[in-house]
């Protein structure tokens, strides 16, 4: 069985699905203008990825190979519906702000990627940990991006006005700003990884 601590740590750092695997970019662009939206979306993805990976791992031996992706999509859709209903019932304002993007969690490449790459080949508990922490890694990236965009674009954090007197960057509240921020984060992460690998080889 895979070391659960290593699995969890890797999904947040070395194998981060956004910064290292370059997955989940579309939703990263759509919901990162506000930190609260990013938090809710990230938690939703972590919930769906963790439980769908767990369920797919449980059912793996029962799923015919020829329809495995159809079953995986059905399982993912079930958990996405639960998230959507929860938001509509208990967080209607955020549900309206996120709009169709909650339903589009089902198309997030991270979820299907972890189902195919890990859950289908590993026991349920490691699959749950891998899926959940891949979602947490995604959530952390979203929060960093939205922190920069909301602060510079609105002068707020989690909707709270910080009372700072500076010219707001209108560009930051627009989707293209997320491209720039994600690109910088990917560049920074890749540069650090390459530097660490070079240092390890030379030592």
C-alpha cells in the first residue's frame, strides 16, 4: 500500500495538479476573482475528487473495462450533484456567483485524471487520500491566485474591505489576469524544482 503521508504531500507539492500537471486551468481562470468563490470551489473539487476516487477504487474490479470511463463519469456526476444541491440549499448567494461552474466540476481534468492514474490501480484508502489532497493542492493554488486578484482588483480579502487607499487594478478582476498569475506561479514552481534537482545531483 502506498505511504499515505507521501501521497498527500506529493499532491500538494511535487505533483500539484495545477502547477505541475497543468490540469484544472479553466476553472482556475473562472472563479479566482474572489477568495470566497475560490475556497468554495476548491473544497467542492476536493470533496468530489476524494469520494469519487474512493468509490471508483471500491468498484474497480466490478467495472467492465469497456465502460469504465462511463462509470467513472457517472460516479463523479453523482458527487457533483450533491455539491451543487448543498450550495443551492445552504449557500445560495455563492451558488449564484459560481453559476454553471459548479456543475462543470464534472469536466475538471483533475478528477478523471486521478481516477484513471491512481484510483483504478490502488486500494480505496490511498485513493481517497490521493483524490482529496489533489483537490487540496488545487484549492491552495486557487487561493493564492484569488488573493492576488481580489486584493489588487477590489482592495478586499474574502469580501472584507481592507481600507487601503490605492488605485485598483481593473485588469485583475478580468479573466485574462488569471492567465498571467498562473503562468508566473508555474514558472516559479518549475524554476524551484529544477534548481532543487540540480542541487541534488551535484551533492
